[in-house]
């Protein structure tokens, strides 16, 4: 039996939780822009510092981390994102630990988002040539484990409650890279901005024009009239009534 989802409720506060600098722009750059244009306050949390995002050993790790923070802030600014929180976990070794769950619960209870956008935790590989980055899976898993049951249950992390951080339940969870998405956002009007935001991550692409060509192909779909449109797709979950 197919599950009927209610319409997307009013989304005033949105939290995007991703593994690396640049993941958010790939996953939901156009959606983030649409939400900010609709008046939502969109926040990013980037879990790792991106310190493996380079094959050039002449760049030092602190230099690389600084570059990636700068690039991520520039991309977020273009999309109207309010702020970016860098959690500073080591790139490549992200674990959905108890401590990370606590840190995420703190932010969720503090920001009280209606919607969280994260990475799908179960995608090991796609097709015959893409193995998903383990941090992407673990970022999704860490987020889900923070959302439920810890963020909404006062018995979890009583020290946070003592600080005045009351339990919080989100209304919506959207996961990108899901094998069977059930929610599509037409980002055609902001697709060029998504590209511009991705181009802010210049340190990540040996051939930035090749990246752009790939993105133009990867996100394109024909609508019923045969016109080219661009969509970001998610596995959407809805909570509460
Ligand atoms: Zn990534």
C-alpha cells in the first residue's frame, strides 16, 4: 500500500546537516535557495572539516581547512543561508558517536527546525562505478539518531535540559541520495545559482567546467511538455498530524 504524505507544512526554520563542505550545494542548493526565498531561516551544519579534500600534498591541512570554510561560507551566502556551523570532525572518519549525537541534539533543540535535510544513511553505492563516501552515510545516520529519539525526549542528555534546551520534534525530514525518492523540488529557476554556489568550492575540482557539465546533465529532466527542468529529489518523511 503506498503511503499518502500530507502537503509540506509551513517551514520557518530549516537545518541542513551534511558531512563535508560542498555536500549541501550538491544535495539541496536549489532547495535551500527556494526555502530562503519563501522566508525560511536556513542553517547549515557541516560535520567534518573537509581535511582530506585534496590530492595536492603541497597544501597544508590547516590551509586546506581554512579554504574549505571560506568556500562553504561563500556558497551558503549566495543561497541566502543564514549561518554555517562547522563541527570540525575529521574528514573520512566520521562516526555516529554518542558525543556527536549530543552535539547535534544541542543544535536541534536550540534552533528548533521544522525541517531537517540530511544524507540518506543506507546508500553504499550507486550504479557500477560509484561507491558512496562513508562520511555521507554516517552523517545521515548521526542525524537520524539525533532526531529520534534523543532530540524530542527529555530523558536524553539531561544536562542539555538543565541548560534550558527543551526537547524538540521536527515536522519533516528530507534525505538526499535516496534510492527511491518520494519528493521532488523543481529548482529550475535557481539552477544557475546552484551551479554558481558549487563553483565556490573551487579547491575541490581539478576541472571545474567538467563538474559543471556533469551537474547540468545529472540534475536535468524533461517535463511532460518535453521542456528541460531541474529537480532535487528526496526521501521525505512527515511527523505528527
Ligand atoms: Zn561529501
